[in-house]
């Protein structure tokens, strides 16, 4: 299975004279690993500064692995998945956790039942990393900074393109397929959590990090997010969507896990934030409620926008933080944000 030039750059949102340029991809037919290709999201917005380095890595890794680092909800995982979807690149994704051990990644002995005789026998079951290396898939390890640094250090040979030795499987040696790629995403830079938000993340071994190319992933710009929202919800007034993005950016500016935030002296900051996914959720719920409110005289929610915001984000916060976020929303929406029970109106004496 080899890459061939068969996907136009327009599939990545590229327009103009370069739209017809063909990019590397796997064949659309007779693809033995097509079931591992991520689902295509036609509304996904590619950022050139992320798309080009990821595609460059997938096309020619040069013996490196790839790390995408950034705040929660910035789109680290989705950019890899959507590039893979268009390249028809098979991908195996695993979520890391602090108790993950090497057998979960490379495989272990297990009991299996013979489908013919019904007899039980002990066989070696390859893990997702071993399978990705054998077949030539992307191995995507999400939240990799939760991983025990000793486990990550045990993968150093694999990270730089070396073979994997499975001692439990009679010393099987897996030489990585030419298409195999190792990618991680994480919220920290491998030196521990400085914000207190990402509980469970661990400092990683410097020798492991030296084997990665690193990409910083920030939140979308307002113009980019507006394009995403309009493509998903074309029936909604652009002014409303734009104001929702202003609210989201106001929350992000106070999110202490955002490396671009600049809190004022004495300001504690928020411990929740708006991902683009959460923003879309808010817009969808608000659209449904606003439509229903226009048709029902006794609609139960006095402020559909506020109720939608609670369901999308603020019901998982404490009351003081909810008040801060809803106050940001009220300031941005003005008169359109009326009758929100979270931010009661001031009654003049």
C-alpha cells in the first residue's frame, strides 16, 4: 500500500491556483485498511500552519515522531484525524492514562477460544501500537502526558524509527512498516502541569521528547471559527454567531490553561473554557430553543441563550464561575440576554 498523488488540495480547503494540485494519498479502492480511516468531516477548517507540517510529517517523517501541544479543545486530535481522512491514511487512536503499561500498547498473552474445537488456548494478542507498526498505520496517542515517563522512555527506539521487540511473543521483532507514524497530543510540554488544570499529567523524560517534532496548537481565530459555525449552522444569523464567539473568546482570555491569556493582577482565572466543539454545541442548542420559543407561548426558558449555555458548558462549573461566564455573555449580547436567572437584573430602588 503506497501513497500516490490522487487527492486535490481543495479537499483541505485550499482555494485559488493551488486548489487542483494533487496531494499524496492512498488509493480509494482496494484499500485493505479502509475501516481504520477516520470519518470525513466536510465542515472541518484546516489551518495552513498546522496542515502543512502534519502532511509533511505523514509524507516523510525522517525518523521523527510528532507531538501536538496546546490547550484543551484547540483541535490537536481533530487536525490529525481530518488530514488522515482526506489522505485515506489508516489510524489507530489510544487514550493514555496514568496506569497504562507497556502491554496495553504492544500486546500480551491472552486466552482465546478456538472457533472450531472450542478449546481454550494461550496466544499472544498484538496491541494497537504493534498492529500499527506491522500494517503501516498512524498510531495516535491522545493525552500522552498522562503516561508514566518510564513507559514513554521504553518506546524511545520506536519513536526514532527503530524495531519493536516482543519478548513475550518468543522475541518477535517488528520492523516498522514504511507508512507507520507515531503521533502524540498533550496539554503540557512534557515538563509537568503549571496551571493545576490537567491533574494527572506527568513530567516526561527529556530523551523521549528529543525524538519529537513539536507543533503548538492554539485556538482558532474569530474569522476561522465564524466560518466553521456558518458552515455548520447556515440558517443562524451571522451576528448572533459572531457574538457567541466573542463570549467564547472572553472566557478563553480568563482560562488559566490558555498560554495566550493575560490575567490582571489578583485575578484568579477560570478553570473551564470554550472549545470549538463546545461553541458548536451551544449554538446548536440555542438554535433549537430559540426556534421553539418563537412558536410556544409558554416556553419554559425565559432566556434560551442562557439555558443553552448552561447545558453546553456552565452546568459543570460552580456557581461563582457560572456567574462570571454568564456575565461575560450578558455584556456581549446586551439586551438580547434578558431574563437570565444566573445573572439577575439589578432592580433600582
